[in-house]
C-alpha cells in the first residue's frame, strides 16, 4: 500500500520500530495510522490492534512497559500511538528520555511506536534527541507538511474510490482548491459530498456547489462570550434566539465553528510568537485566551471532528439540526469546564477507565 505521508509503499521489512510525526498537517498523522493498519493486516484480518496513549495520563514508563510486553493478539503486529496534547510534552524528564532511548536501541519485534507531536518538534527537546540518537533504521522522524496539489489530487481520487465514488478531473481540482491545501479539510468535504449523492456513483460539480465550501463563519459575540466561560445555559439561550429569528441550522453551526477556529488560530500563534504578540494580533477577550489555555489540543481536535460530523448530518439527512447543535454546545461546555472529550468509535484506549 502506498502511503500518502511517506510518498512510497509501506513494506513490513522496511518499517522502523518507531516514528516521530510532527508538523502543521495533523490530519496526515491519523491517515498514516490508518494506512499502517491497512498495510499490516493479514489477509482478511481486521489489522493490528491500535492502542492510544496520552503521556499526561499514562507515564512514559508505563507506555514503554506495554511496548516491551509481547502481545497476545491474533494479529502479528500492533501499533502504539502516543499523542502529545501540547508542545511542552516534548520535554521529557531525564529518566524518561533514558528509558525511551533504551527502548529504541532494542525495540520489541512487530511493535510500532508512533509518537505524534502537535506543531513542529523542537530539535533541542529530549524527545527529539532520543529519536535522532536512535540506531540507524530503528526510528524515523517525519514532518507532516502540507501536500502538493498533485498529491492532494491523487489523495482525492483514492478517498472517492474508497467511498465507491468517481469524479472527473474538474471535480477533483475543485475539491483540492476548496480545501486550500488542507488534507483533513478535503477528506471531510469529500465525505460530505459522498453522503449527499447517496447511491449515485458519480460526483459532479453541482454536488460540490451544494455543499463545498462549508457555510461562511458568522460572528456572534453573545454566543462567543458564553463559550468563553463554558456557560452552556447562556449559549443555549443565544442559540434559541437565533432560531426564533429564523436562522437556519447551518448558519448557527457557522457561528460555533468560527469560535473554535479562532482557538485553533490562537494556539498556532502561541507556538510561533510570544503571548503578548499573539494577543496583540488577535484582539480577543481575556475569557477567550483563558479558553485557549483550558482546552487541550487533542480535545479541541475532537470537538472540531464532532462539529464536522454535525455539519454532515445537517446537510445530508433530515436530522433535527437545532437539537444536534444544542447537544454539541453541552458537550463543549463540559470540555471547557475541565472534563475530557471523547470520540465515538475510537480504537482501544489505554487511559485509566477507558
């Protein structure tokens, strides 16, 4: 199987024991995990078990203990994904860095350790040094870069084919242009259009015009102020007023999406600039910046995925959009107040109680 991230076939005999994935195109990390499971599946088997770890919940010592333990699964391979929530997670303690370096020097056969860093990894961090100092062929450091237009077009064809759809080159180019170089955004748009056309095998320009690009984000400061503090009651009141005034569900979804994308932008700025510079560039309330600090990157990603799923349901089914968005705001409020977000249908989790 050809990997979109690696740009070549995935071959068992060429796989290192561990990958460090970092960069701006986080969607490629999830796609790479999917590619690995597909490429390493044995015949009609489901594929390797994928276990996920959060170092803030499961210490590195425990993660590496799991890695050293031979699996008792039917699949000969297994994948351990360690997903850092914040860039500071790269700063391992000296004991952790030593344990990781020892594991990379003598890894467990047919066990893939995939470490995913939000944003660009720092070469001075203990995590990066452990991977860079590993024996040749034991570990690989791969940057998650924006894909070239030709690669995105090839990816669009594969995504459509996987959904049982086909499209002309004009449609493929529209998907790529609509995503503005963002693979994850493009994959969501393709899924939306595939659901929209139903049983029809062919996707046309008119189908894209119906759904892509997504609705324009609309500012609603009353709603955004409520979201600043995770005040679900106040947020629901604003939404009720919008619906009473005749707003369509997709317009309210755009208001919510605009707020979440503001948080994404703010986190990106904080990785590149000082806090003062970021705050001067994005003139937002203290409550907004408190929210940026309060919601971990992984939970933010899951909230965006949940909102995108709601967008798809609203556009492709007769679901009650208002109920769906009210449920989302309740979920958002819990996350903002410190409860962890969960994604339905996730693979086996290694979190306590998961």
